[in-house]
């Protein structure tokens, strides 16, 4: 399957650091942004973006090991395109939203699916399932090129060398600009914040020893082994 054949982002050898987050930052995460993924978890496709936040303590630091959390028995990966916010803003318009991010990558929104299922059943917030320490993995950043086509970004993830998720931003229900405009009505966007733009279908379980590798186009952006 030629899923890596079209690299939409002309990336040369990266000359940027993998993690350039501000001292103070947050992750703004979008749920159910791909219809096929909403269906696979038995969720309705929402009219407006589903939003949740991970705090800075959720960031898995560069080169730190990822340990399987003791509080879950069903750890799921969700590979997603991530955007790095480069300008402070609030109440943004879609037409100017693209000026507010300067780099793109892929990351993992790790999820304790068993806990999330319990919380959803009770109608409770998702933080215990989503916002725990090291639950946010970021790949190295690629600068947004001048001719960037936000609707033509292909990404994928392999587990133990096997392709498990592929996505294309043209399949997003809410594109980058819509997401940014919408979330900025509720949360100030600050330099260094990161947006997780939602996962495509193919989420699944992972166990100790699994190796996860995320790709933007053809480029490997992160690789980690669950310990
Ligand atoms: Mg997610």
C-alpha cells in the first residue's frame, strides 16, 4: 500500500529541536474529528469539535522512557497531527487562523480506554483517562512551508513495524482553521501551546514491548517503545 508515497510537506533534514514548548503550555485536544473513528468507538459524529485539555505535565519529555501506567489495563494509542501555536490569540477568525501556528508534527494522545469507558458511562470528565503524566507524545517539529496545503497532509503510525493507522487531513470533520477559531472562543491560545487535531480510525491497544513509530508523509517523526 503506497501510503507513504505522497509526502505533502517538503521537509529537508530537520534543523529544529524536537520539543520547543514554552515554560508554560497546554495541549488542546480534539475528539471525534474523523467520522470513521467516531464510528469505530460507537460515538455520534458531533456538529462541533469535542474538546479536552491536557496539562503540561502530560508531555513525555524528549528521550524519556514511556512506562505503561499502572492504573489501566487497556492502553490505547491515538496517532494525530499536532500543531504548534506560535502567536497569542483569542476569539480568532478562521480566515486568519493559519497565522497562529508555525510547525506541524504527529503525536500520540495516549488514552486509558477502560477508564474512559467508565467515565463516559457516568457522564464524567475524561481527565483520568486522557490527561495523565506522559500521555502526550510529540514528534519532532517540521516548520510550516510557505505553500502549505492544510487539506493535504498524510500521516500514519506503525506498531512493531506494521501499519496500524493512516490518516489524511482532507478527511477531518473540522479542519485546522476551524479548530483554532473554535477553541479560541473558550481558551486563550498562547505561544507554545499544542493542538492535537484528532485521530483517524485504527486506534488500538498496546502493551509493554510494543514499538510505536509515527510518520508525517514519509518522514519518521517519533519512535518509542512501551516499557
Ligand atoms: Mg485523540
